[in-house]
């Protein structure tokens, strides 16, 4: 199994501001992919990089990021970050 720790998001949770995902620690050689989420389960279209600029649609919603780690010979692992309410 891939060794990992949960991701975290940092930044000021205000529309127009940038949030950054810290993917956590993974087994060396692991490839990580990002998917930013609204309300814990709704994928935000096109929000698949380590950073995300909060949009008007995020106002008064909860935003988080899902990080998927993969490496040949291992089963992929999915982790979710802390949640941030957007003002």
C-alpha cells in the first residue's frame, strides 16, 4: 500500500483568493492528482491543479480538495483535505 498522509489546504477562503493544496507525504515516486470539490462531493470543473482561485459560485459553500496518489505496482489511494468555508 502507498504510504501517505492527508492533504491540507491553505490560503484565505475569500472569493478571488488563491487556495493551495499540500498533497501530504507519499511513498517516493508517487504521482498525485488533484480535484477541487464544492460541498464535499461536487467536482469543480477544470479545478485539477495544486492551486485554485475561489470563484463567485464558491461563496457560502465549503471547499476541499481530493488528492489521488498512484504508482505502478501499487493500488491507488484517495485522500480528502480539511474543508474551508468560503466567505
